[in-house]
């Protein structure tokens, strides 16, 4: 589909994808009454329990949307040919009254750095585009055991944006460039670009992203959806292409906090996230929120934060201005530490797959395959990682210890000094124009404290600037995921900022 297709034509395709596709008319009728943009998992489960909707109809509706819309945004690399069979099995469980929980029959997209048996898992690189992994990642096993329908794999920034000094987010040699559904010449942010863009376009009910620093929350913010970076260790990283075991985590993304919380309950194996205020949101009244403004992201973003603060105050929250300490030192230390950790962890992962056996062979693969250089040529981070100190080096160990200490103190001390329930900041600037020659314009410091500390963070839609979404990033102390999701649900309900994309070709005169 030509990227210049008008928003009106896109809207027509959306309508057609819901009501006039190839599946049987009974299935189409089941799904036609469902607004996929706004429906929540509890609403879908209520309909499936009542017999007015089947997982097969829901899955077919999403597959038709992918066929109709994804050629415009390039978010979905491939769909799983077994998805209809997975949905039929869920329908049988629903008929028998033997459902496996809130995700039974719910279509889920996986970022393409999450091992999935029988399907390529590439991290966006042609080096891994051959044989699929032998087994599912641990989180995929949890999803299957919960009855979720694995719908397919999403594009990502190649190697999770850890290859070139100046990459272009949302581009991979395997999937090409993912576009932002709100304005098609704008960037979706990375590295979970396809997951964020697919959710904005309502191509699945939920998606899985991964983050080392910003790679769940920035795509969520920039694509106007919800993204949760869990506390480190809450979701298994087994079978996920790594950057750093000290910071990596997979996490849920959705169009609302309720679906995000329900998905986290499955990914973590902790059913408490499927109950309480994250599913039935409470109030922000009496909550103390510290607003970290980050004026470097621009006056328009700061105006969104001011409006957000006023709305929360009018709902009874106390909002105070804060500036977490130690940020310059964190910025100095994080990247060198990640280089050492990447070399260790990617070598261990590559040993489990067919293809290049270690980072050195991966560097040589990129040198000899021109298709890996069609957007940007560099692999400076790979080369620097090869030369980085080993993780047994005392200098590296001191660096990681200081990072852990300062990042946790930056949050803990700020929350204690101001008696806060959470710290809030802008998740992202308005999306920049995608440009392979220039690369990203993505110095976004808000994600770093929680990412380095291993603490949870959550992005919810806050508003727009010239049609482009801006998220509100909430962060809290370690393993306060439930409290953060509960607060996020209340904030989401108060801000009511989500808007469906219009697929504008550009917003520049």
C-alpha cells in the first residue's frame, strides 16, 4: 500500500477489515460489533463467556486489520499460520467452561527478539533469519499456557538499537522501516517500534516489548499507547535476545492499563496484577506525584505536562516539582557498562542459535552483507563492545555497582524527600521525522533512572503536539509494579488522552 494513501482511504480499509473479510459471516458478525480500538480484555472475555463472541472471530478480525493496514506502517513482520487453530482451541475451552484465565483467546503480538518455536526470531537481523529457535522463550510458554493466541511477530529497531552509534529507530534489515501511525513520515521510537505502532493501529489486543533503557516506554509514548517496564526479574528473560542481564526485561504493551496489568499477571505468573485497582481503577485523590519536567524536550511537551498537572490537581492529587539527582553521572556510566554486558550476553545467546556463533562473527556478517547497511552502515557499538573490558574486570564491576547505587538513590531519595507515591515525567518528545541519513533525535533521559535501577516504569497517554502523542512516564520503587499500575489506571481515566491515529502522510506544510 502506498504511504501516501489518504486518511479517508485508510479509514475505509479499517471498516472493511472488520466487516467484509473472507472468514464466514457468522464470525464477521461476532466481531463487527466490537470496537477493537477501545474494547478491553474483560469486555472481550465477558462476550466470549456469554457466547456473543468467539476467539476465532476476534483473531480473524485482527488478521484482516493486519492485511488491510499494516502495508502502510510495516509493524508486523509475519503472522503465525497456527493462530486460527490456537483460537479454535480457545473456543473449545470456552464452550466447556475450562478457560485458563484472562488472556485465553486473546490475540498477542511478540517483538521479534523473543524466541518463538516454529517462527523466525531475528532481532531484525538477516544473521538470524535462517532456522527458527528450537523452543519458546519462557514468557511465550507462559502466554501459551494461559491460552493466549500468538498472532505473529513485530518489527523492531535492529538488535534493539544496539548496533550503530546513530541508528534509525524502527528500521531493521529484515522488516524495513516501521512508521508512526499518527503521522506516517514520523518515527515510532525504538526498539519496540513494531509493538507500539501495531497497537496504535489496533492490529492486536496486546503486544510484548522489551527494554534495556526506554525501549518499551518510548514506543508506547510516541505511539499513544500504554507500556509497562516491569521490575527487573519479574518477567523471565530466558530466550530473549539480550543487551544486558543487569537491565533487560520484557514487558506488556496495550491500549489501556487494564489490559497491560492482565498481561503482566500472565508474564510474571503473579495473578495479583489481574485484580484490584489496575483492573478497576480508583482515584488519584490524595496521591502525591513528583513532576520532573525535563524542559530539554521542548516548550510544547512542557505545556502538556502543565495541563496534566492541572488535571491531576483538580482530581485531588498533590503534584510537586522535583528533579531527581545523579542524572549526569548515570549518563556517563551507563553506556560503557552496557558494552561489556552486551559482549558477554550476546555471545551466550548466539551459542544457542544457528548462524554467527559470537559477536566477532556477527560483525563480520554485517561487513559482508550489504542489505544490513541499506539504512545506516555503522556497527560502532558492536565494535566497541568487542574491545570493552570483560565483566570480570574490577573497573567494570565498580562502574556497575555505582550505577546500581546512584540510580536507586535517585528515585528512592526523591520519593522519600517529597513523600511521593510516584515520580512523573514526559515519556517522549513529539516524534521526529524518520531519516536514515541523520538517524534518531532521541536523547530522552526520563527512562534512565528506573531502567538502570531495575525499578518499574509505566507510560500512559498524556496528550498530543501537532497530532503526535506524548506520554506521561510514571516510576516508583522496586517491585511496586502493582501500585504503579493502579495509579496509572487512575491517571489514565482522569487524563482520557488516547485518540485513534489518522494515518496522516505528514503534518509538515
